[in-house]
C-alpha cells in the first residue's frame, strides 16, 4: 500500500500599513521602486526597526491556528546570497518561532481532519525580480523592484500529515480563509500575497520503504496546488524504485505553462548560518497582551460556514462560496435579518453575485443596501415591475446612490399592465409592419416571437411577456 | 599658544565672546589640513570650501571630522575599502544629524582600517596614516585618521567607532582622549556595521571634558537604532566632582604578561597618581581574562561575515563587469575586499557554519556572557577598572601587515565591547617617542562616573597643564 505524504509551507504577506522593519508603505503593486528607503534596499549603516502591527497580526494568526505562542519574540539572520535580497541575509525567526504546535481543520463537507501546524514564524519578503527586454539592446535583462523588499510575511509550516493532493488544496483554502477572516492578509493569490511551497513523498506502509522528497515552490492557487501535487504523485509512483529516500528534488511552479519545472537552485543542502539578529533586541510578550489580541478576533470562518448551512439552509458549496467573499457574506446576513425568503436568497446568491462577477466589483464598492434590495423584491412580488427588468434595475441600484422607489419612478420601471395601452402599441407595430402581419395571419406562426420581441422593445421590457402574448393572440389570433 | 590647541569648550567660548568668528575658524582648520595632511594622510576626503553651519547652537560652527565608516550627505563613505570607493552617502547618520543640529560642521572624513578591521590604520585600501609623534610608526587603529586629526589640531574633535578598541587604541598612541560609550548610548544608525552587537560610535577629543561635551550631543534620543537606550544625563554636570573614596580595580592579568616594560612603568605611575587623589586601588585576579580576546575574535568575525554580505556590487559600490553574470558578485568581492577583510569573512563564515555551530560560535557566546557577568560583578564592587589601553607600543609602519603573526593590540580593550560597558583612553605619559594611554572601564550606563574619574586623573596626570595636553612637534611636517 502506497501512502502519500504531503506538507505545506505557506507564505502570507501581512496587511500592515508599513513594511516589517522600516516606514515604507506596504504596497508592492505601485510603480516599481517607489516604496523604498535606505533600510529596505540594504544600504550600508542602516538598521531594522520592528513594526508592532506586524507582531500583533502574527499573534492573531497564532491564536487562530491554536498555536503555543512564545513569550519572547526573537529574530534571526538567515544568511545566503540571492540577488533579490539586498542585505545578503533575511531577517526571520529560526530558533524561537512565534508559535508552535497549532492545528487547523480542513474545509470539507463530508469529514473533518485536523492537521498539525508545526510552526508559525515572521520574516521579511525579498525584492521582486522582473525579467524584461532591454529596449536598446533587445537582450533579456533582470530588474529588481524593491517595493516588495521588507514586506512582512508569516510562514505557516504544516506537519507532513496531508494524505492527498486534494486534501492539500482544501487545507491551503482553509488557511487562506482564516487569514482573510482575521483581516491580516488580503489573500490575493493572483498577486502572490499568499503562496505556498509543497513537499511530497510516498511511503510503502507494508515495507516501510520511502521515496525521496519533491519540493514544489511558489504555487499560487488551490487548483494549481492540487494539479502540481497530482503530477508529482504520479511521478513518484512511477519512479518508486528509482527515487530513494536520500534523494531530493526542487521544482518551480510555472504559472504560464501551469506545470512544474526543475528549479534553477542547485540541489545542495544549504547552510544558512543562522544566528540571532543583533540589531533587534528581544521583545517580551505579556499574557495580557495576547489575551487582549484574542478578544479582538472576530468569528472564525468555519463557525460562520456552519451557521450559514444551519440557519439559512444553504448547501455546503454555496455557503463556502459565500464566506470566501467576506463582505458579501456580511451583506447576505444583514439582508436575511430583513427578509429570509428563498427569493431573497436567490436574488443575492444568483443575481447580485452575477452582477459582482460581471462588474468585477466588491459588494462594498456598490451602492446596494439590504433595504434597497428588499424594496426591489417587494416591487417585483407585487407585480408592479416586470421580472424581466430585475437585472437592469439591480444594476441601476448598484450604480446610483438613489433609493429604489426614486429610481423606479424616475427611470420608468413601472410595469405597463393596462391592456388598452398595450393594444395601442400593438396597433402601431401592425401598421408599421404590414408584411409580417399578413404573413402571421396567413398561418406563419413562428412570427409570434418576432411580434413579442417588437413589443418588449417598444415597452422597454416593462411588460410581462405572458400578457403580451395574450394581447397578441387576442388581436391577431393564433394557437393558444 | 595656538588656536588649534584649544578644547572644543574653549573654542565655543571664543566664538560666543566674538574673539573669533566661526567662518574664520573653519578656514583656519581647513588650512591646517591642507598643510599637514599631505604627510600624515589622516583624511580620505576633506572640504576646502566654506561649509555653512545648519544652526548656531551649542557647537557654534565648530568643525569636526568623521571616521569614513559613518554616513554623511554630500560625502562619500568608503569604509576605506575599494568596495565602496564610489559610494555616495544617501542619508545622514543619526550622530551627524545630531551634531549638525547642534551647530557643528563636518569638514572631513578620516582614514581607517578597511571596514574597521585592523589596529594600525595601515589596512586602508587607499593609504596608511602616520603617527604624528613618530612618522615611522602607525597611529593605532582602526580610527587612526580621526585620532591623528585631533592630535595634530586639524580638527577640534572627531568621531570614531570602536568594536574591540578602535577608538581607544589610536587615541592612546596619538596622545588624545578616546571614549567608547556604553553599548546602546549612542545611535549606530548610519555607522557601517562590523560587529553589530559591539560597535559603538564615540568621540576623540583633546580633553575628557570635551568627550563629555560631545557625548551630550550624540547620546540624544534616536528612534532608528532599536538597541539605543535614552539615558538623559548631562555628562558635564558632575564631571569636576572629587573622586576621593572611589574604589578602582586593576586586573592582575593585564600587566603580568606580554606588557611592554615602559608601558608598565607608566601604568604604575598612573596608579600612584590615582592614589594621590584618594582613590583606593585594589589588584584583583580575573582567571578567564585571556579568554576575552579569542571570544571577541570568533563573535566579531561571525557577525562581520553576515554584515559584509551586502557588498555584492549589485546595486551600489564597486561592480566588477564581466559577462559571467553568475560569478559577478563573487568576482566583485574577490577584487573589492582587502586580504584582512577576506580572512575575517572566511573565518566568521566558518565559525557560523553548521558543523561548528555548537562549538565555536555557541561556545564563544556562552563565554561572552560568563565574562560579562564577571566584569559586571566586579563593577558592583568597584567604581572603575583600570589597565593600560594596550601592552604594546605602536609598531613601525609596514611591520604589522601580517597581524595574526604578532601579539594583538586589542586584548585589553575588547572586554568592554563584549560586556557593553563604557571605556575611555586617557594619556598617561610616553614610551620612547609616542604617548600611551590608561584605560578606565565602568558599569554600563555609568558613563558619567567613568568621565568623572577620567577627568580627575587627567587633571592630576602631571603633563596635562593649564588644560592642554602636549602636542606632537609638527615643524618637520609643515616644512615638508
């Protein structure tokens, strides 16, 4: 029996105002090399200063992952050469990580599994390397963007207790969600603000024989993590006898080809020559400080997930997709307090979500409020507004600050349901399109759709299509 | 009496009473540099044009010099290394900010051993500095340029840095006062790091009073060095108080072995002078005394190997241009660092490397805390500890280039750096041609007491008359 053994090392950028050890803005997305100073570019004579907000956020993570928090915060230097590391060492925590021995549950509808978190520690991010063609020579050149240099990271190291690529993806997702809920990481996988390394090996549980370890670096999506691990799992099954336990392989995840490629790093075990960072005195943490931080932690996403499933009878995957978007989940719960019918649920989970996806907006970036949405539903239910106009009206509600009532009045959303006016409009249509009219009454029934279309166009959708059909048939005849 | 023989305090008085104006004073010193430095080679760079004081406060436009490992805008900061020969300081060190806000004016950057590694100022990548008392001898190091500049009156005061004795040794050999303050009393921000846990900036002056005067300025609050502790003391306040009844320990081991006989003689005379002042001098044994130097070597080289990793030619400093991009940094370091620096980086790297992590580096750390504990214990009984600054007289130029083959200079000074306690070198007489200093050490942050006892000794030393130390004969130099 072959068992798969997987461990993750997740790096998450913390959501502080400033960088880990200097006062530069924590913003790696602005114009290259605009958020830099002598400290984060490693100029001679500079010294680091600890960002207290970073410590606070990391402690929150440690509490959320049930870790045992160290009462001494000490930093170490990890010495190695890399072009993107201006000091020639990284400030990290090696001998005394911020927290140890925590655990986290996997996000899965059918079963629960606890995975041990070996440690959580703080460190600084490196500069970003950008490969670009030199406009003059046309040659490929490497450029360094120091905006990212010195951004605070937490590294979360799990125990090798994950037993399948799918489980690894579920775990990554769970950790991602907890960090976003703690409001300490913005969770933008596509921007690399959270990314993971994964290592995988196989064990024959009968013979005890083990394969070497394959490590995949810098994976930035749940799907890719599962994909990359599945690929390496197959590789290991295939190579079970040729890849003994003393072997190790490092691979990079390539976002473009969506495949693993052998890493440029040499396969030597590194000697990082760790020693305590002499420029930073140790920080003592009081019990009270930790419990104070614990009180500031709001609800855990898993508790919310369970509540959504239980209180609103949502399916697991729907509830999950909702809590991933925290502001929308907040909006959903606020609206449910006003009205918790299935129609309202559908309105949010289908229509509002569709609008958000389409516009690329966050719910808080729109003008939509639970009250406006409630009014919308009321108008539809009372039959004053044609259901066909729902999407259009919702879009207007999202994009203008006006109340639902005002919008409906100003923009003529009220349904035309008086038959006389509809008949008048139909007469105009007939007058202008005599050819089609003749064809229809001569039996070309497919033209019914065309007439319906004309009517919807002329009433700007403010009519119930069923009513239109009835009026057409009444006036022009046709098969009921 | 010449103007340059005046202490900083006297000069400030002369300016305040309008006996001399600051502009004239500056050009007077600049002219002295132009006349004298061609032969002495104390300066790497100096300003020939008028430097406007930033504010006419405490220091009233008094000119000063900086060791070339302290960053100041509008100067290059080379650390006397080819590696940084073209490095323009992008910011001001905290001490420079403090001095210029107090009205002092920087007029030159002084020579030193490359990256402070050496005790002779001959390990400069540019040129050796000469001892003004005997042009065939070295001036001590590594802050040799600063000590020579003050001793010959090219500036009224200068700043040096001291990691194992680099202020006190050259002060001793040049007949001036050199203070290494308590670790954490003066901000290191802007000092090119050698050994971060021991480096300290301090003044080199023409009297103990001046050392206190400058310390008052450079010990002001600074948020950029996390190890800085704000003590808020006026170091001149009690400096003239009598020291009758003080208890001083002389460590038996310091003059017993490897001590030049003339130095020993001067030291015994100094002890008698202290006794005249009513100071009780006890001889104490310190079994592990000779461990201090090897411990200092292991730790300082280890930290240096990490601190000097940033000089890779990628974003500043020397860059060796080659098509072999992979080895560009290695080539730059190979060519940019001098022999002594490379030797120490290699040793430090080895000391931190894993197979030895539990032997050399960890053992040295353990011994450091033992030694500190013992010296701190002594300093609960005694007000100060005394010894010669060095058991050796300065060597002939050129003879010490192979430092590891001869008895080191800094065996008595490095203990203060290991323990973080303040120490000062005060002239106590002459050997053949060159002066020699006595070292006082006191408890950490008892810099005021240290200065008080050093001042009392200075006044009694016999050759410090009317407030002036004798000056080297410079006629020969000026003629040349």
